[in-house]
């Protein structure tokens, strides 16, 4: 009896790609691993995607589409940028390795272009010139990307240390700081032992960083309006 061939489609390839990215991270992702998971030969993938980069582009486009669907564009420019930043962070946190994908791809997909255009519309009403508007949205999205990526990498680092050493990384760090003098590590040691570093990656930390960016933009606008 002839073996039934697996049902393959572009949507199915994208779905399984997300599964693999959630299990193995982007460094281990390959078209061969993807084909094995789908139960097909690797060359068959190239009927749908001409390269791994092309697949990455499509995955990033999918993320951009979800951001556009969930973003509620109401209020003045500050409210819109705030809502946009929160939406981007929430969506990126749901899709494994999506931050890396967004940073690795070019705006050569329709929803990535729409996403970029929507960001620019948030500040279109401001007196900033075109170059400054682009810098605003670039700075904002880079902040969100880095915030999500930093938290993701921190979780991976902690998990790796627990696996290798069987103890939280904080214990080794405390021993290292205790071996250093006050001038070299005193302030850092007090902040760490007081638990201030535990706010890293939290909603409060995200909102404070976002506030700093918005205040900076507002100051530039005020200076131009004088």
C-alpha cells in the first residue's frame, strides 16, 4: 500500500516553524529540521520558500500583521506610541524568537511595511521633521525589541546555569562581589542584595523606560515650538 504523503501548505510550514523556534531557539533552526518535523524532504520546502531568509521574512510579516490587528490607535501621539509599544511587547512575548526575526529581516513584506507606516502615523501630527519622525519610531521599536530580547536571553542564561551548576546564578555572583572592594562593586552589591535587579523585565521597568523616551521626544517638540 502506497504511503500517504503529509499534507503541506504555507500555513502549515509557518505553524511548524513557530513550534520549532519555541523548542530549539533560532540558532538551531534549519530547513532540514523543519522538513523532518513536517515529514517531508528538505527540497520540498523550497517550493514554498526559496530560502531560510525568505521563510524568516514571512514569519516576521505574520508577527507584524498580529501587531496591526491588536493595536488600538486612539489618543494623542504619546498615547498612540504608548499603546503601540505595549502591543509590540505583548505580541513579541507570545511568538518565540520573534524579536530576533524582526531584527533579522528587511521591510520587504506587505504587513511589515504597513507596520512601519502605522508607527510613523503615530507621530505625523507632531512638528518634527521627517527624519526626526523616523528616528522616533526607530528608537521606540528598538527599545521594545531590546527589552523583550534581554528578558528572553536572561531566562535562557539562568536556565543554562541551573542545568550546569544546579544552583541559582545569584549565589556565584554574590561570592564574586564579596571578593571585590567597595570602590569596585559596593553600589552594585547593595542594589543587588536589596533586590532592585529583580524588577528587570517587569511591567514597571518597561513603563519607566518608555516614559523616559516619551519625555525626551516631548522635550524636543517643545524646543522646536519655541
